[in-house]
C-alpha cells in the first residue's frame, strides 16, 4: 500500500448531542486537522463545520475507547493516510488549542514518538507520575496513558491489527505501544511538563463487562499475552532486557509496608501539591 503523509490529526471524543469540543478552549487556529468521533453513532459521518471549526466527523456506537482506536486506524488505512502525529483526546480533558499546538511543536522539536501533556494536581488521575512536575520541559517515561496520547502517525498505524477486539483500550498504553516502539525503533516516549491539562471525570471503564465478555482487566491481560507472543516471534532477544522486566514482569502491587508508607506520606504530598 502506498501511504500519503498528511499533517497531524487530533481526534476528540463526542457524545453526538452536546456542544462539540465542550472542554477544548478554541483560542487559536489549529496546526492540525480535527476529527470529532461521535461515540453514540447518532451523527452522520463526513466533513462538517462546527463552532467555526472545519472537521471530519466519524461516527459509531462504541462501548469504550479501544473501539475508537480501531475506527480511526481503519479510516486512515482506507484513505492511505499517515498523519505526522495522531492524538486521541477524551471528551473530559480540559485543554486549549494553543496547548495542543504547543505539544505538537515540542514533540517535533524533540523528536518524540509518543508523548502527552501532564495533568494538573487537581485532576482525577490514576498514576501520580502523570502529574505536572515544575521547572522542566520533558520527562522520559516507559509509557503514556490513553486519555490524551500523541503518537507518531506511523507508530499508531503499526498497531492497527492489534487494536482489534480490544474494547476498553486497557493494555494498549502499558503493553502494546511500548512493544511497538521496540519493534519499530521509534522509542522516544515522554511526558511534556511544559503543557498541562486537566482530567475532570472519574475513570469507570474498569467496572464494566464489555460485549466481548471481558472486563478491562481481562483485556489488559490478553493484550499483555499477545504482546509477549509478538516479541517472541519478532525480537526474542528483548525478553532478556531490563525494558522487558520493567514493562512485563515488575511487580506493581504494593506490599503492606509500602501501603503504610504511602498512607503516612499522603498529608505531606497533599501539602506539596497545593504549594507547587
């Protein structure tokens, strides 16, 4: 297939009924192309002008973000397009167009293959390391969460077949993308502390059983196993690396002593969060 390189693309989720880009401050001309993904399936797909913004509407009744990954990858493949960068931003992320422009500029300057803005300290968050650290521009990390990732377009498209069947998107960030980075050589992954966004709603995807009969945790486990098989078939030498140990083997559950230390440190962390 002959691919056409296009400028960066930013997809924002939409319920198809409320005001589009409700959380996005439209404060600048976008240095990228807009895609609105109507996850209710109400809206007809196609080019539109909404709130003065030219965009492409994609539409489909989805259960969770994994299906949006599949739909976007299929759309790009059908049109033989590979954008410079591809971003998929949840509808509960508070950010501005100028922030998105800046992320894309900094990613290009630094040669990043995956990146994300950081979160404000008053955000709803799962991982403390995603919160903003002051006085720095970039921070190298092993993986980026799915709430507002920016992927190099070729890397996003490299996962097209692996997205299939994953409804929740769990495992795409922690296992699939780091695996694809190793296999493609596109290994630069960083949080951009210079740009901050805010996540406004609680995470609920882990509590559901999806139409494929799996929970999000089961989907993550299946993705982990699939990625290990992919590594074994493509680059088995990676199984002996420190990277593999960090991503696939490192224990992430806290011991009782770690839980106690975490609890004792909570008041100090809260004080630090309010003072930085």
